[in-house]
C-alpha cells in the first residue's frame, strides 16, 4: 500500500509540474506603403522604430484600459511630406485600448523623416499593430 501511495504521489507531482506552453508570437513590425505603393525609402521616426516603441511605452497610460485581458490595437496613420502625422485611426478588440493608442500617436510632436520615392518626398501610410496583456 505504501508503494502504491508513493507511486500515485510521484505521478501526481509530474502532472502538477507539467504545463502547456504557449507559442510566442513574433512582434509585428509596422508596415508602410505610399499612395502609389512605390516607396524606395520609407518614412522613419527619429531614432527608428525602437525609439517609437519607447515613446509609446512611456506615454501609454495603462490605467485608461478599464478591463483585463489581452488586447490588440492596430493604429494607422499617414506621415505627410512635411513629416507630420495625419489621419490617425485605430481598430482592435477594446474601445479603451484603441482610444489610448490614438491619443499616444496624436501626442507625437516630433516630425518624422518623410518617405522618398525617386528622389521626391511622398506621403506614406503606416500601420502599427500593438498587443497588450493586462492582468
């Protein structure tokens, strides 16, 4: 009986420590396109995408998200020929997350380096997916 109890205990411990692992999804990269879909040099935030991510992380107010869970928001905007952000919109699975992402992007005062095509400055479209896990 003692051996059976130890065997059951050992099997129980094995199941207690086994966990299913979640597949990590790669971090999405922003995509860019021009109105004519021909950009030789895409628009660039000063300091690159790492600097943009850092800005978003610093400005994002998590307290404005009223629920918990995993939220996604895709923010879309245009970088004009003078480097300003225009036409900001968002879509995703949480209204508050979308509103906060729009607020953060609209708060960017730093001018972008505009996209270039055949030596000319052109408007470009940026699509930036974001995922936040709030516990």
